């Protein structure tokens, strides 16, 4: 979700989700998250990138589970508060409807003012922007690029 997408409708605030990771907070539209499920150990595969944690079962599907931190040059972290956010896929691939993201804790809903205060901080790969929401600095992830990273690695 880009800054332009966040500020597109100036007549009303939008609802977003603050998604806690090990080393940062992500801000995503609440419609991007299909469901939050308890962490379960994924079925891992040999020879995959460190950011790809394996496959997890959800409903009657098998979803790729990834670490946003590791995909954007950080380290994967599976702590005691780990959960899995099932995200709606945005890349337009008919065979990919959902992907799974490792998160640390429970996302919380926030009203996002159309006039967000941008945060002037260096962005990591897969981050479109950074904003300040009160006392919280949140990163806006490039969810389409994240899905593309899975496709480029042959994982979806």
C-alpha cells in the first residue's frame, strides 16, 4: 500500500492493521489480512532461502510461510508470541490466493488519518514508506513485491 493509496480518500479515515514483527511494525490495510492463526511449525524444504520458512496448512490449503524481516535483509524470529497472518494475495496469480506471514503478537486495528505524518527513516527492501501513527513508527510493506519474491524463487 503506497502513500498515495493511503491518502487517496481525504474525506474519511481508513482502517489499517498494525502488525508486530520482531524488529518493526507494519501497517497494512485491514482487508489485506484474511485471518490470524496460531503459529505452527511449517513443513520445511531443503535448499530454500532463509526468509522462506516452509509450508503451513490453513483450512484446506497449503500456504507458503515467510519472514518479512528476513526477506527485507533482517533475521527470522520465531518467539513465544509468534503467530501467522494469512494475507490475501495481491499479485493477480490465479493459483495464489493467500500467503502466510510470520508475525510476533496480535495485530491491532487503527484508524489511519489521510494526512499521515511520514517518517524520514531509511527504508529496508520491501518497504514502500514509513509513517508515524502517534508514538508508533510503522513501515508500509510492498505486499506485491513480497509475493513476487516468492514467485521469483519458484515457491508459488
